[in-house]
C-alpha cells in the first residue's frame, strides 16, 4: 500500500483529484459491543478498519457517523451525481441524522452515511492547489467510525 500511495502522491496532477479508500472485507470474528443497525434481512456486521487518504480528507478529527461498505457506493453516487444502482440496494438508505447526546445511533435508521463529511472539497479548491495529504483512520460497517490523523 505504501508504494501505491507514494506513486500517486509523486504525480501532483493525479494526487490533486484522488481519494484512496482502504478497508477490509470482514471484522475477522472479533466481538464488538457497539450499536449494530438492523439494516435489512441480512443485518450489518461489526466495525472494521477503514482509512481514507486524500488531499481533501479531513484528517485530525473524529468522524462519528454510521457507515458500512455501501457507503463507498453512496460516496461515488453523491460525488459524481449518479443514481443508485438499484431500488433494493443499501445505497438507497438515507444519510444518518443523529442526536447530539448520542452521535453513534441514527435517529432516522436504518441509515448509512455517504462519506462526504470526510472531505473538504470546496475549501481545498478555493486555495487553488491540493493541500498535503491527510490520513483519516476510522471504523466502518456496523457501528461508529473513530478517526485520527496519521
């Protein structure tokens, strides 16, 4: 992964329009007591590692909205103004609305985040150049996302 990221960052024209999403497929059987939303017949799983690397990601802060693997698809649809892939898929679920007293549990569930709150596209574009990269580490799928700068 390090070689891939270094190769992308070495090409400024490519880096300024790139977001790299790094995740795993499953939680590996580890137990997690955090809230798991009943999304559909299959439910959702435990939290899994998820990292965003981009000159526009908001490193250095904690992002606490509910997301799962379908959030990647929701991000693509929101960023490029595309329709959902199906009327039955999880990307049709709304973005979470949460109470200040409990930022982990959506009040409008089932709901899945579209990951747009990870980025500062407008702020970075207004400066006319891409900022240095930030690493946002978080947990995705079946629970809250905890982030930190890397």
